[in-house]
């Protein structure tokens, strides 16, 4: 980084993001912005091709970019892909100089004008008709859905199912996308904070705690994250007490991963956990799995496991095919990218794909908050409703 002199104009991170967002929204381009867990760097890509691309899940042969896949598998199993026409990275804690911001010299307007344009364009980013296709899920209909899930489990048709709901809210008048993104980075240091916009497809903002697959150097990584309780007290992680329902729910996800390893005859893996982790105002149980791809002679493990794992039992249920069928039959809305997967591909020799949880879809003046709850034989419908309310609030409190 250049050392600033007395007469050097320093540019804030907020100004930088506003300029990139303005360039994308005005140009009709696709854009993805993210901050990886425990990182101080914001990264972004701008896809200027104006081509909505769908790609096969062969991660190792894709160019630099960002992938987004809906919850429900399409027949072709292809994902949306934003190709990196431009890639940019900057430190959250360190303002930049004019020379370091690629868009600074191109900007003909003041930072205030640019911010106003971003927030105005954001409200017009999607066709207006889309917002009328959704309404908030009523408490009674969600509880009825949970009760049907419990009965299916008691009848031996399922072991677990994950019903979801929508909370529709109005975007607050003074909503500022860049401020909100940077605030999410500050409040949720262990989450994958993200924003992505694909014209006429979707505009999403979130902070997800769950990695689906990651490949970096020689290693493949995935995790089993399930079980939920509210984080309370001065040291909630240390004082957490888990009930059998949550322990078994998390164990199902771990077994699901191990069973997929067995399908591809992979026996050499490290498993650590379960341990209690904090994600926003919630606690979860997590186990981590790691594989040396060179030692196992499996360089395509990331692509193979991505296809096998999604959708995991943490967002769908067990058995997967039966629980997916149950959800599609009884859920009154299309989850779209909620509980699908998103993340950067082949950026700085790393691919990190996350389950798209704790997320919100922005549609003009409305926001759709999505949340699901893992239902087992021991579930209490009222508590599952309360769990989804807590999950919606993780993003909702910043935008309404």
C-alpha cells in the first residue's frame, strides 16, 4: 500500500464499496462482495459480460468467479456463475489512497451523490411483480407444517425434516447497503458476510455460519453444523447445555458426511468435534472434517463432495430424497437461493462454498427473510417457530 502524504486524499471503505456497487447497478452488471470468516479483507468481483451464466459443478476447471446455486436441484444441476471481469480486495481497517482505488478517477460525482444513486437503484433492481409473489408465513401454517413433519417421522417415513418460513418486511427508508454490509462484518466476525446481485435473478445479503466445502492448497474441508439455542450470559459457549434432540440432530449431519465419504471409498479423513460455536445471537454444535487431497490422490474431491453433500440434512432432512419431496409438497414458497450454496471459486488459489443461511432477499422496497428449523421426533412446534424468529432477526434487525 502507498504511504499517504499530507496532501493525499484517503478514501473510506464505504466510498469504495459505493463506487463498485454504483458501477454494477448502473451498468446492469453482476456483482458479488464478501468477507470471509475471521478475515479483515473485503473481496469483490464484477462480471461485466451481461451474460447470465449457468455452469456445471466442476470447480477445478472454472475461472475466477462466484457461484450461486438454489436450494432445489434443477434437473441439469447447474449453478449461476459470476465470472470475474474485475477482482478487487481491500482491508476493512485501512483507508485507501486515490491511486489504490481503481474506480476513483472514473467517478464524476461526489461520494454523497454516488451513495444516493446506489440506494435508489437498489430499490429498482428487481421487477416489481416479484415482491407480490411472497407473503410472510403465518405462525399457524408453519406450526401445522412442523406437526406434519413430526407425524411423518413418527410414521417412519422420515428421520428429520427442515421446514422453512418467510418473514416479509419493508426496507427501512434510510437503508444504506454499504453501511449495513460493513456493520455485518463487524458484528459477525465468524460468518461469511456476503452480497450478490444477478440482474433479473436475485439480490441477496447475508452472514452465513456454515461452510459446505472448502479447498485450499492440499486440503479439503467441510463441517457438520446443526442444533440451535439462544446465546445467553457472559460466556454462552462455555455454559451451553445441549438436549438430546439437538445432539442427535447434529450427529445426523455428521453421519451424513461420513456416509458420503464412504460412497467414494474415502477413509482417510480427520474429524474434530462436536463443539459449541457462536453465530450471531445463536449457538450451534459443529464438527469439522479435513482431508489431504494429495495424500488421498483425490484432487477433484471438492467438486465430488459438493455434488454429494448438497442439500445437507441440516437444511433438508434425512433421508434426503424423501425429505426434499416432503418439503416441495408442503412448503408454500420457492426457497430460491436460501439453503442453496454460494461462494468464491478459484480466488487466490482457494474455493470456499457456503450454505446460504441467515440471508435476506431484497426486492424493491421489500425484504424477504428466510429461516428453517430442524424437526425430529422430539421437536416442539412452538419452539421451532421461536428458533426461526431468532434466525430471521440476525439479518432482519439491520434492515427493518
